[in-house]
C-alpha cells in the first residue's frame, strides 16, 4: 500500500498528520509529538504507519522494545567487564558503557510507556496480551525499596482469570515504598494502600467493543396552526337624523 501525505498542521505541541492510499481507498490521521512540520513527507508517513502498526499489534511492539532493552543491557554488562579487566582501554570502554547505558535507559522508558499506556487506557482486547505485558515487569521483591512511578507486579492467587490474563497484577507506585509482602488487594480501588496514595493496581479489563448508538425518535411537530376567528365588527354605523 502506497501512502501519500494529504495534510499536516501544528497545534498545541503536536503535529497532526493525515495520509491516504488510493488502492484500496484508506485514510488515516494521527498526532505526532512536537513540531514536525519541517520533516519530509516520507518521514511523516513512516511515523504515522509506525503508530498504526503499534495499534494493530501492541503486544508485538512491546515485545520488540523489551528484546532491544535486553540486548543493550547485555552489551552494557560486557562493557563493564572489559572495563574491570584492563585500564589501557579506559577511555574507549567508558564511552561504550555510556552509549549502551543511554540506549538501555531509552528502551526501558519505551517499554514503561507502552506497558502503562496499553494497560491503563484499556487498549488490550485479549487477556493473553495483558499476560505478555505483565510478564515483562519484575515481580515485587520483599525488602526492596521502590520510588514513585515504579512498576511492579504482584501475584493475586484469588483472581479468577477471564481470558488467560494470568494471576499477576500490574501495580504503579505513586510514593516511595518498601515492599514487605503486601497482597495485590491492598492496591486495588479502595484498598488500604490505594486509599493512602501509595499506588494503584491495574487488573485486566477487556476493551469495550464499539456499540451502535441508539437515538430516540423526536416527537412529531404539527405543521398546521389553529387560528381562532375574531368577533365580527359592525359593518355600518346608524346615525339618528336631527329633529
């Protein structure tokens, strides 16, 4: 499918881009972060297509990002080992460590953003996709101290699966917190730690299907007006002649 750029304009920190394909006739409009008006048509088209691919297969996108994260983390470990073995290559190795750490942080943020958005915005239609995403997040470790914004998972043995989503539940922390084996129920809505503002659990909820909108019929309005006739006025005045 060959797409062409049909429109682009900037507003409130984002650039809205519209692309179109004639065979078959397809039209998409998506928002890109920042001012992208200076980008080439090909760059903008590819950016929109990348968003569409993520929407069509979100699980694949997060798995690819996680694989890249693991790859860069492995490179980081190798670079650190080389740094410990020799002082002669200190400068070059430091640069390699810095570059790999930057990449690792980048893909870690990508994974974090995708997991959080897909689950909290309820964009997942299947429970199995939720399970894949939750498995990418480390389970909470007893005694470990976590910071605001950290993601952890806690197994909920009482959870009844709806669609193969598993029993691990995603928890987003809002305050500094040391995990001491608290159950997932403490983080669900109105749970002890949820009420205290420590964090919130995001259990799997199926994506709502689009439902047809039912419009109630409007009441019929009469187009015929009823006019009440006015009283008849005398047509002539009787004058009494002078005597």
